[in-house]
C-alpha cells in the first residue's frame, strides 16, 4: 500500500510539473501572440474557450448555482481579470523572463496583504521571504541608471492582483462549490476582457499563426486542463511538493525566453532571479510545512 501511494505521489508530482512547465512556456507564447491581437481580446477568447470546455464537463454543477456563489465568483473573477490584464499588457513591454519571476512574487505578497487585513505582523519566515524577493526584484528590474521598466511595473501589479486572488479564493472556496467557483471566475474574466477589447481594441480580420498557437496552448492546456489536473492530483501529493513544483514556473519562463526568444539575463539579473526564488521558497515552504503539521496533528500521528 505504501509503494502504491508513493507511485501515486510521483505521478501527481509529474502531472503538476507538466502543468507548471506549460504555465512557464505561456509567457513567451503570449508575448509572440500579442503581435497579431490586442491583449484584452486575446484574454477574452482564451478564457471563453476555457469556460466553454469546463462548463461542458461540469455542466451538472450549475444546478447548485445560487446568488451567493455567483457574487463570490464575480468578485474573485474581477481580481483574476486584473492579474491577467496587467500580466498580458505588461508582456508587450518587458521580457518573458522578467514577467515570469515578477509574477512569482504573488507568493511572498500574500502574507503581507494578509497582515494588513488581519492587523497582525507577518512571521520571521514571511519577512525574510519578502526581503529576499524585494532585493531580487530590484536587481532584476532596475536599469543601470535606476530606471524602472514600464512592463515590469505592470507585471508587479499583476503579482499584487494574483496575491489578492489567492486570499479571496481562500476566503470563499470553503463556503462554495470550488469547481463552480473556478468556472465562474473564468467566465467573468472572459466577459470583462471582451468589454475592454470592444472599448479599446480592434478585433483582427484574421488570426496569425502565433495567435492560434497562443490560444491553443493557453485556453485548454494552461487554463482548463491545468485546473482539472491540479484539482484531480493535488490530493495525492503534499503541499510542500506542490509548492516546490510551482516555484519552477519562472524558471521555465526564463528557460523558454532564452531558448525561443533569445533573451539574455545579465549576471546581476540572475542574482535577482535567485533571490526571488529563495524568497518564494521560504514563503511557500513555511506555509506548506505548517499545513502538513496541522494535518498530522488532526490525524493524531
């Protein structure tokens, strides 16, 4: 039985690693696609396809839909839209490598935002993680004359939005059907993005190959399937394993940026990336280890 559980954990870890790889690759793919379509229209089509895909699979869940779930889905979806909007627009002005690492800052921003809402100071591990990630962000983003890249600023607001999204999901998910909540979020992102696109962008007469490739990779694998896989396999592995695996996302983003787009990071930027990763790791492992301890205590082991 023990061997079987280890095999299941290995399979779960590999599945989550595949999801993380797809997420990392999407930074370059989306950046390429934006040469042929506006960011809002791209987001709206991506999320509309994901919504239709998940809605079809989980169509019976809609029988449980009530006004409170609808309200929660709209609130979380609006914040998720902000995250994707800042990230996608930011990719027009910065590199995929930078975007990947700065987006990862959401992990260390969560305890900071939580401390403001709960009026409690974050613990030493969280503060260490924030300090490391902040220094890393400065080394990665600041130019030689201490100027800030506009795309990096937008991506930082993306990280703030994602951190808010994580907190909101933690607040609402226990009280509502998590699958239905996720589908509603995706639908809200699609609708708001379509409205923004109609206001400020022009829908292209035809889609270029990079646009089709971007939609193909992001809509189903990086959004719908990623959600399905994560919800299906995460129960077979530990929070610590999941945390470490997800931290690989900016690494995959940087590797793809180097291989596909020829992005080169300076030595200073690499140090910044390592400090961000270290900050993420400290913040993630601290929370994950606490969770595992609580679970073991509850089981009496």
